[in-house]
C-alpha cells in the first residue's frame, strides 16, 4: 500500500519515494504527496525525477489501496529512488476552490 503523505501535510511540495510497481505508463510508489483525486476533486500534477530521468505526472488515481501515477515520458526502473515535485500553483488553486465550494454549499 502507498503511504498517503497528502493526508497528513497538504502543503508538502516535494517528497522522496521508491518505485514499487509498474503497469503500462503508470507506476506505484511506496509513498506519495500527489492527491489521486476523488469526490469531484481533480488529481494533482507535477514531476518525478530520478537518476538519469524526469517525467511529467499526467494523472494520479487510486485503485485497490495503491496510488498509480501515469507518466508522460520514460518510466523509472523498479526500485529506483525518485523525487516528486507537485505543481504547487495548481494544488493551491484547487485547495482554495474546494474550500470555497464548501462555503457556498
């Protein structure tokens, strides 16, 4: 199971993780700060960087306790250490919108 860092620190911008699985263009990590979306809330985006590569995180979704990060570009190898960097402007905009919608409702 993926440790959901976004649950304990919604202001986390960067994190380190290890690639634990792959399927097509998607990978799982042992931990992530990327929110997978749900309940009408869009997922986060950003980048993953590892020794010898960088890829854009195009989509994030949760399935069977794992959080899958769909990448645009090359995939890091299984077991690779990666550094995740969230698109903070997008995350913060979504957080503000989410709060505003709760107030309106």
